[in-house]
């Protein structure tokens, strides 16, 4: 063995170093470290991490997509100011309307206000468009009885309750002289509807409230 003090070599039987005299410590046996350290397999750990991420993506992506779809539908259902019905927009000139729809079936002027209006009748009976112009001859009201045209998701044959649930209380209600029909206007959103037997009969986009005493005249 070797002396831990001076490094001299000594016999295993001696207790003191033959050179420096320091005590030499001996051991009967050498204890070997038998504990093994488990080294994780890098490949397995990597793929496990990737697998966990994939599982999270599979779970989260549909949730995120569903949330986005719901938010979009909710946003689309929000009532907002209307400006258009079918092909016609508020503010159009008569020539622009005819370019879109052709020559009206009826062209006339209100006897009291002298405002111009066009009527387009679908298949000769059902009202397709009823277009009213203001003093500057720009579209200020568009009405329809066409089941395929909607105002902010609402149209002919929808219930009055459905209209009220979306727009709230109307800004004006007008009832015809027979008491069989009424118009409900929502000036904040520029929409109005004629109701008959709790169903929408006519849907309109209008910059003014609709009554039975104005040029509408309960078509």
C-alpha cells in the first residue's frame, strides 16, 4: 500500500510508514459501489413528450374551434343597423335601383308627399320589392314579402315574438283602422315589420318609423 502522507510504498502488514512514520490506515476489503444509476432513454422520453403534446392538441383544437364558431354566430346574431334588403341599399338613386332590378312594375308618386316609389311584384302577385324614395330621390325604405329575403336573419312568416326577442321593444307601433294588422318599428336598427296574426307579413329596412298614415299605406 502507499502512504497517504508521503506516498511511499509500504507492506500491507505495517501500521506506520517506513519513511515518514505516519500511521498507515489499512482496510480489510474494498467496498465497491454496486448501486447503478438508471439513465433514462432519451428517445423514449422525447416521443413521450411529443405524444402528450399531440393529445393536448387533439383535445384543445376542437374546443377552440367550437368556441370561435359560437362567438361568430353570437356576433352575427347581434342586432345592428340595417342598410340593405336583397339587392337594394338605402341611399340608392332611382337609376341605380333600375340597373339592379330593371323597370318597376309600378312607378308612382305619393299624392301627399310627392315622394317617388317603385313596386316590383314577384310572379305578378307577391311583393318582391316596395322601394320608397325621399325628397332627394334616394332610397329611404325597402320592403318585401319575399320569403327568401331577410332583414338581419328575420323574414316573412317569422313570429312577432322572434322579432321582439332580437330587437327588444319597438320604438313605434301603428295599427290599421280594421285592427287586423300592425307595424312595429325599431328606429335604432332601421328596421320595421308588418305583423298579421302574430306573423311577419312584410319586412322593411327604413330610415324612418313605419306607420299606416304615411306612404306605406298597408300594402
